[in-house]
């Protein structure tokens, strides 16, 4: 199983789900980006670390890291090992002088801890290709971008679009870093491609 290292690219307000945020992970030395939907508190925990903000009192993730260090436990890595029903599943790999242990974790919590400990984040090539988007040169297709926006505002689906049109709209969303809309288009596109093969 090929493993791929990821970096945290940032957090953006969700274009699709009200009150949620999109955590964007980027393939190290590669073109793929993975959007992960997180809630407000999870987004805050990650953003605080990304912005190097020091809260007046320790947040839960800071407390967890301090406790681990106090007992000589270190976070070696975060591994996003599965994607199922729209949910990413992650493991935390810890070690001490005497043992190694893996714990199941929400991906948002795992990322928050990785940022606080400088632990690397990995996933599989399969998950990357299934959930990620390739960043290419930006073409600035404003008409297609406007079409995506209008469809989203009207809550219309993309089922009537051709495969070629869906591919173009998908690239436009990625170019404009609107990863959640891109995820919706990609689902329809994958279903159309699969139907075409049958």
C-alpha cells in the first residue's frame, strides 16, 4: 500500500454546508488537494494553530499534547487510512520508550494534534485519488464558474450535464478552490463514467 504525505493547506468557509468549514490537505510535492468538512469548534482548534495564536488558557488539544509529553509519549504520525460514506477515518500512532500504540481518531482531532506536535500526516494513494482533486493551471473561465455558482444557489443537480461539461465544471471549481462544490460534481461525474462503462 503506497502512502502519501500531506500538508495542511488551510481552512475555508464551506460553500456547501452552512455552519461548516472545509479543511484542505495538500499532497506533498504533488498536485492533489483533499477537502474535509469540519465543524466550527474543530475548525477553530486547527485555525488557532495555523495562525500561531496562543490562547490565554490551554485548549483541549494543547492539554492533550502537554499530558502526552509529561509522560514521555510522542505522536509519531497521523494516518488517514479509510474513506467510507463520506467520512475520513484516521489513526494516531504514538510511541514511548517502552511501547507503541495506535488509537482511532476523528480526522479533525488528529490534524489538530499533528499541527501541535509537527507530526507528519499520511494517507493512501487510493484515498488520495478517490477524494482528491488535481490542481492545474488556472484558466479563469468565469462563465463556467458563474454556472456552478448559480446551480449551487438554486440547489440544482448536475445530472443533466454531459461528462465533458462536468469535467470542465469540476476543473473550474478546483481552480477557484471551491472544493466542496467540486466534490458534488465529482460524485455525479464518477457515476456517469461508471454507467458509461456498463
